[in-house]
């Protein structure tokens, strides 16, 4: 590592257990200077109280934004290489503490430990990508007639306000923070009230990596705390991951001061499987597209369109694979399905299965609460559901379930599949399974979505942009494209000759 310090010394401050204080402002954990009460955070795996977290009010949001604004002048003046080195170091610290941070993520979310490891591994990927990219965030020199020229500069925006989701708490945070800091911005982040833990852990990581105090700050709270942050006049940009209704509120708040806004919202993505597809791979992708993180993934391919000629075989293999999934303790290495985030959400998911039955769908497997024993008895564990006999107008097919419910629909022609796939207000993702390369590209380009996979599903390499069409959001995260959403452009025109004002001036 650049500092020459050992992993033990570098990681001396990284918290390995759930503890407070819960905010992170000016480089340290702290309690809010004001609080309107406390949030009860429930451990999904057990249904028991994990911790109590004070809710930040206006004074605390003002303090965090003020600290971030105060350090912006210093941070934004560092060279890309200097700032980038600190992000690279932060990525290395996470890799050295991967198991500890992954276990914190399991306690926070209820997802299986093997999934949490994959999620946390993606975090240093992003920090290292943008840390390496930071020195390359440069402008342009544009030659113009007569020896004149223009300089086009990329400049940071200022203080970024971020509001995150509970399904991938640390990943969604770092997808915002890494490019923002690489571009020279500072950050104030509000995690979901359901998963407050690892956003503060990231603060400790960045502090140990040498990022100056106040560059990254965390304020905890519920919706009102997020509203204070979004409405703050000193916040230059808002970046939000979550539901469409909340995204609408964030966009409305940003409009008051004409803030830049990036929104990564919901989805109801199509997965189209043609008769020449490799059925085994299509089944594996359907599991990836519906049952990862208990189905709580915005890009999930929950509308599974299968060609009628292979539907019976596909369903047979899918149900067999789904019934083999092991529901259990998220910390057990062989668990494939963990706990739903909380009781209210679990009941909502089950209500979609009930409504599907009432509208004529057939539940081939799953769709029930699974009661575990001992310390896990209070958790909400749901068996992954496969529905068939579905129609496009069903509630379960039209609305985002955000749970382990796969709706299988049959089709006859390519044109029909594409038309039905696009018949949605969402446009986050989609996929096509076929061995015909021409059809694969043709259909991928016809699907109205920000990300389309061919013969795979739910992969998110940091190098490529991610975001949605239609009500799935605006703007993009990841890849080179994210730089455009965390910078503003200044053009300086240099005239090397006399001013030419046409007929306005007669000598």
C-alpha cells in the first residue's frame, strides 16, 4: 500500500460490530446535535431489535452540509492523482476487512453471507475504478479559426446530497460516493432507516485512507431527514436510489433550486426466452433475475416471457431448481434464501401472490412464509414463488413486487414478445436468451430499458453505466458516464485576433 503501513494498522478504526454513535460528521462518529426521536432498527434474520438510531433534524443536516461545504474548497483543489490515491487506498482497506464488513451487511439486510461478500467486493471495485480514473478527469482544448481557441473544463459541483436504498446498503452508497469524490465534490449521505450500519463504516474506511475530515458525512433518519437534505440550499446535486414515489419527491425538492438530480428507481423488467435458448442457462438466469437478495432487487426480470414451444420444459426445470433453494440462517454458508427486510414488506410480497391467485394465476411453488426455529423464529422468510397462467393485465405483472415472485408468461412471436415487454411504465433493465446473434442484438435494441443483457442477467460491472428509461429514473451511475453527472462544464473562449462585431462598429 502507498502508506507502507500494515493492514492491522491501516484498519485500526474499522468497526466490526454493530455500535453507535450513528452519524459520521467531520471525520468521526457522533450523535446529532438535535434529534426528533429514535428509529428502531430490526434485524431481519431474527425479527429482534438490532439497534436504536437517533433521528437527525434540521440542525444536524445543516451542520453536516456546512462541514462538507467548508472542506470543499480544499478537497476540490487536490489533483486527481492525490484524491484518487486515497480512493484506491480505501478500496484496499475494504478488501482487507471484507469478511467483517460483509457480516455487518448481513445483520443489516438479512441476505445470505455469500451474497453479502459479492456485494461488498463490488465496493472496492468502484473505489478503485474511480480512484484510477480521477487523474483522467480533464477538459478539452478546442482549436478555432484564426488561432483562437476554447478551453472546456470539467469542474466539481460542490456538496452532493445522497439518499440510499436498503437492499444493497454499502454498494448503492459507494456507487454515488466514489465518482462524486473522484470529481472533487464532497458528500452528505442519508442511508435507509432500515439499514443504517455500513454507511458509517464507509466513513471510517475513508478516514483511515486519508480522506480529509468532512469530505464524506452521514446523517441518519427517516423520510423527513432526507427531505431536509434534499431541500438544503447549499446542496448542489441530489442522487437517490429507491422507489418511484420517493424519487418524485426528491426531484420536486431539487426543482426548487434547479439542482442536478440523478434517480435510480424501480423496475418491472422483462426476460425473454426464445425457443433456441439454452434452457439450463435460461433457468439459472431466471433464478438470478428473481431470487437474489430475496427478490429485493430493482432490476429484477420478474416478467419472464417464454416461447410457448419450450414453456413446459422450462417451467419443469425452473420449479425443480427453485424448490432446491435452501431457506435459512443468513450466516450459514449453504443458505441460498435469507430473510425479507421486515414484516410489513413481507406481508406486501405475500399479498401479491394472493392477488395473483385471485386473478387466475397458478402458483407452481412457494409464495408462503417459512417459520424457522430458535433465534430465527421472528424473521420473515418467504419461499420463492413461481407463477404461471399469468396475463399482462394482472397486478402482479404490472406492479413492482420487490420480492421473490417470478411471473411466467408465454408468447408466440418475436414481435409479440417485444411489444408486451415494452408495455410498462418502467424501463430499468431487460434480457434476451437466444443462440441467434442477430435476433439477440435486434431484440436487445428494441427493449426500452437502460440495461439489456444477452444470455445472462443481473451483472453490474463498475465499468459500464447503469440507469433507467421512463419511470425507472434519470441519469446514470457507474462507468465514464457517471463523471458527467458529478461535474459541471465551463467553457473559456480565447480570442487571438481583433473583435469582429460585423456592422455594429464602423472605424
